[in-house]
C-alpha cells in the first residue's frame, strides 16, 4: 500500500455514530418510551445516575425545545395511555376536590376576616406569594448562575428542567383556566355573599381562578428540585414547604379558592415529575448513543497499513 494511498485514507477517515439520529427520531423515541417504559406503581424510580449529568447528556439549545415539546405532548396525551391504578388516584383526587368545593366559601370568609384583623400578616403573606411569581424566577436563575460559575452540570441541568416544568405547567394551567372560567374570590365586594360562579370558556386567563397559576408554578419547580436532589432530604423539605406556603398565601390574599390551590399544586407536581422522567429517558438515549458507535480508522500493524472498523457498545 503506497504512502499516497495511506495519506488519502487518513484524510478521508471518519467517525460515524451508529445512533446519531434526527430530531424527529429522538422525539419518537421519547414518546415511545413514555408509552411502554412503565415502572411498577409501588416502586420509586432509582436515584439519579451521575452519568445523566455529563457533557454527553447536556441539554443543548435544540435539545431543550425537543424536550419541551415532548413534555407538552405527553402532558396532553398522558390520560390516553395511563394505568388503571393511576386513574383510581385521579378519581380519588376528584372526590377530594369535590368535597373541598363545599368548604370553599367558608374557608375564604374565615381567611379574609382573619387577615383583615392582622394587617402585618397580610403584608407578609403578600411577600411570600411573590415567590410563586417573579421571586421564584430570580431564585431559579440564581441556581443556574451558580451552576455555570461552578461548572456543576447537575445544577445547570436541574435549572433548565425547572424552567421547562414551569413553561409546561403554565401551558396546561392556561388551557384549564380558559376552559373553566371561574370567578376569583376578590371579584365580590367584601359585604357581598360569595358564590362559586363559573362563566366557562371565554372568561379569559387573567381573571379565571381555577387552577391557581402561582401554586402551579411553585410546585412545578419545587418538584423538579425535590426529585433531582432527593438524595439530600433537606432539599425536598425546603422546596415543598415554600411551594405550600405560596399556595396558602393565594388563599389569604383572597386571590384563589382552596380548590384552586389544591388543583394547582397537583398540576405542578404531576408536571414536575413528568419533566424529570422525560429528561432521564433523554439522558439514557444520549448515553446509548455514546456507548454504541461505529468508527473507521487506519492502523499500522505488522508492517502493513490496514483500514479498521471499530464498533463500540
């Protein structure tokens, strides 16, 4: 084999990933895994694997929107391929919501009267409720900035997942608000008897009370941090405690009924869990792409120059 031919081989030697795939293929894999990779209901998923937070599994700009899109699709289509046991849990939650509905007006009146008698608590309540809005965004961004500064891949990934959970849950919350169109408690004068009025579709998302958007956002982000750092018990405790306080203050601020808050907490929690599961499916796909690959090389062996195919798995 001539030196000239060797130089040509060196110049055209390439590395081909056998699992390099188009965005469309990745979406199909994520959706397929969502349908068939069901874990037994009585078992918690294993603790997150350190291999899920490497340069191979980093969420790229393109990957972020692939994950976000599949999150939204899975949120909407989830009820069509869920287990009977999950449907029983949904039915149980519906019964709880229905029972709480009868107490909504009494809870709201007692809360309103209590806060009017305690103006200092009312201002504190307003401060806490902001964590379900602008303050929460600042905290999430601070975590992300810290992850960037310290090159902590897990923290960077968790921050991105929290924003995805926030966006996905906001989308679902908006759809429900538009469909339900429930009046907020502060839509009534203080001396007016409050009614659980529903206007239905077309009411508008800003004035619609069900579910609580602040509570949904708080629990959607809290669940991501709680799931990703569940090996550190203090993190879930802090995350869920803050989210619960945000939901509670939506009642004390006379902005939502108790059933709005409970529904928002459930929506945020379910969305956060789904976002985390979807990412770890994505990470497994990416890790398999790295572990399974086909490479073309040129090697010198026993006085001969030989082309070589290397399959890694």
